[in-house]
């Protein structure tokens, strides 16, 4: 069963948040106005052009995104689990929100993060107290059918707790260009575990800027599983901050570009302390005239000895008009670590196509089989059977 988190009451609260929230929004608005629109020459935006994106065309930045979420059981509510909209959280749980709100997300470093901080109108707030293991996944669906969606989410999992969180984003296509600017803050406290699933499926007019930041404390783990499909410009940036010894992360991502879509997929791993483990695998396929850029950073501070970190990226191009860029990088200050990366960009093998077509398949069927075979090894690494099948359906589509 799902509940609608955008109620009349929550919309009223959006206009009367605490003075803390109002002050934060005011400061963020000043920051947003002071930050220039990023250029393609900027390191964080290389190979992504947004020169033609006029943010003033999306003003006012109002959002009426519909949010449908899992309805918590009475047992979980009695144990202190909170699942509500962000406006209600500001009103009812201010001490928790104040402790974590934009704690590890840099407003002054990204135009679209600042936009979110200044103009967010809703989002979800999930709080899981200590020693709670939630067996069923918590699901949240975000859908907008107007010009803008400005969403801010917070997920806080206290010590020794465990959750699976599934978020899906979609929209109704309108004649105008649309903008989604989303920030999600995730906190995995000591010895907790979060499996975080993100899936977006956009129509052709959407400009998406999604920033997800996860902070992992001692002996905790976050597993990111993400899929990007559609959109005029679809940018997903995941930052993982290893702040506790023994913290771990697996990051699995897939993307599929078609038509004239542009996919911008970034994973940044920030190792700040000893004995942390990271594995990143992002695979993508480009069709038609689509383009992409993958940026993968492993940054290991001097204080992060005995880190073990690896990232891998593979992109398959179907057609001569596609363009793929892969930028893996290492920044290492420590001397007792294991860190490496691998990346490939390749064209579909015509001999494989010929082999399949010689056995009665059309070229389209042969390409579909190769695409499915390319993605299947990474799909097999996804823990959720439900998400495996959803991503297979998107790939087939």
C-alpha cells in the first residue's frame, strides 16, 4: 500500500517552514544567484553543454510533484521509524532535520544544488532509529507533469539498522522543456546498511540534474544501484563520503541513450579514513545520435591508509553518430592503498551482428540481443529481482 505524501497540509507547511529553513533558503538563494551557469570547460561539466539551457525560462521555480510512498506498518511507526514529506519534517522533527540538513552537501560548489536549496518545495524524509531492520523495501515514486520539479530528500539510518530504499522518477511530457533539480542526502550511521535504488525514466523534453550524496560512518555500508533512461539532458551525480573506518560501498549503474539524448553520469568516491572499501561498475549503451560522459573519481586522503578502491566503466556504441566519453581519475595522497580504474569505449562488432543475422534474426533483433547481453552481467549484480526486471524492460524498450 502507498500513501500520498503531498497533502494539502504539507503544501501549506511549504509556505510556513521554520525560521531555520527560511534562513537556509535565503542564504542559498544568494549563493544560487552568485554562481555562474557552468561551462563545458569546467572539470565537473566537461563534455556536457548547458549553454542553451536558460534557467530564467523555468521561473518561478514552483513544483507540484506527486509523491507516492510505502505506507509504514503500525509496528514500524511505534518503533520510531518516520516516513513523511520534508515540510512536515521541518515542522514536527526540527532537531533531526537541523542536525543533518545539507551537512555534507556543498551548496556553493554547484549551481543546481544551490537552486535546489533555494527553491525546493517538497521531498521525502525517512528516519530509521537504532537497531531496526526493515524487511520490506521502502518505495517512493516521484512524478511531475508541469514545468518544474524541485525535490529535496533526506534519509537517515541510525546505528545497527538496515533498509532497502527504492526511488523512481518520471514525468508527463508537455510541449515546454521541463526541469528536475533533485538533491538527496543519505546518512548511514555506525554499522548500518542501506541498499539504495535509483531509477529515472524521462521523456524527451526533460533536463534532469540529480545529486545524491551518501555519508558512511564506521563499519557501515551503502550499496548504490542506479539506472538512467531518457531525457534531453540526464545528469546523475553520486558522491560517496567514507567517514568511518571499515565503511564500504558498491556502486552499480547502467544507462541507455537513444535519439539525441545526452547522459551525464558521475561517481565521486571520497575516502577520508582508514580501511575503507569501494567498487564502482557503470555500463552504458548509446544508440542513434545520443551522447554520454562518465566521470569517475577516486580520491584518497592522506588519512585514508589501507583503502581498497576500484572503478570500472564500459560503454558500447551502436552507430557512427553516437559519441561517448569516459573520464576515470585517481587522486591519491596516501601511500598504503590499493586503487585502480578501467574504462572501455567500443563499437558494436559487425561480425557478431552478421553471425546472428545469418541465423535468421533481423538487424534490429540482433542489436537488441547484443544490448541485452552487454547489460546482463551488471544486471545480475543487482540484489533486487524486481529492479533487475524493471531495468531489463527499459533496455528492451
